[in-house]
């Protein structure tokens, strides 16, 4: 089995939920990345305390302020990452930050739709645009052949709720803006994969499962714990290769219908 072994990882939305658990599991690996850039909007705020506690235990975890839908904030974060890696590039970028607002077709508002798109679609677009030079540097200087998450990769955390084919858990929650934003994120992921194929940068959209997080609990009782989801996701990321770029997969690596 392939092993996930990036030297540098950046995760957006790292202060809670899936992002925090992802940083925790990466840091506790027997071979942790040299740099784990854990980003969130307000590292100094009370909602980042768990992340700060984790960083205090693991020197690999570097907390950086990053507001994904603010280009100035993203550029400042990229400058910090560039300084830290000292010319090594960025191996793995995980766009995890996301929001959901409860709504139906008749109650959804333009304001909620716009806010959800800013965070769930425009944010990942900006982050990738700004970090492409660091991803390219990692890809071009890596001795690894082909594509992998250890070499250079973008993983956009999506949701099967945005699958037009399955429309996962429709009866539990219509969440119109969220579903539409994840469909758009899937297309963004596909476009990124086509544009960056020549650079051998792997790009996928990934459904983490229905997980017991603040977001997941809004729709009932999720079957997966954060620990279960992230253990499987890290195993899946270790197996991804060029044949997977431009696809939509779940936490176990199985294809999800668009």
C-alpha cells in the first residue's frame, strides 16, 4: 500500500471539526510532515483554543491566519508559508473550510447563497490561485514520478450532498445553498485538475462522509466519528495517483457520482 508522506501540508478551517481532527492525526503520525500549516480566520480567538493546545504539543503544527475569501489574507498566509519552507514548495493543500445554512427552496435567501458561495467556492478558488506557485515548485522539484499527495496535490473537501445524481440525504435537509456550492466546488476541482495536469499536480474533490461535527449534526445523527472519517481519508490520500486526478471520491476512495 502507498504511504502518505508529504513534507508540507496546509489545511484551511483547522480550528474545529474535520480540519482540527485532520491536523491532530497528521501531527500524531509516526512520520509526521515537517510542516503542518493549520489555518483559520482568527487564531487569537476563543474558537481556536483547541488548535493552540495541539500546536503547543506538536512543533510541526504552525498556526496561520487565513480568511479564504479574502485575497489579502490568503496572500499574507502564502508569504508566511514561503518563508517557513525555505524554497521547498507545498506538497498538499486541503481546502476544508466550509459553512452550511439551514434552508429550503422557498426560504433560501440571496444573502445566504452569496455567503455560502464566498466560503465554499470562491475561497477555495482564491487559495489555489495564490498557492499554485508553491505547489508547482514542490511538483517540479520532487523525485517522485507521476502524481501523488506526497508530491503535489489539491484536495477540496466536498460533499455527496452536492451530487446531482444522488442528492444525498435530501429528506434530512434541503440546505439549498450548501448543495449548490458543493456542486460548484466539484466543477472547480475538475477545472483545476485539467489546468494543472501538465504540472503533475493531483486535484480531487473528496466527500468525507456524514460525520459527527457541528455541521454534520445539523441533519440528524451522523454514522461516522471524526476519527473514523479522517483515518480513512488519510489512507485514501496515500493511494491516490494520476488515475484519480479530476475525480470525486469518498473517504474510502470510492468514486462518487457527479
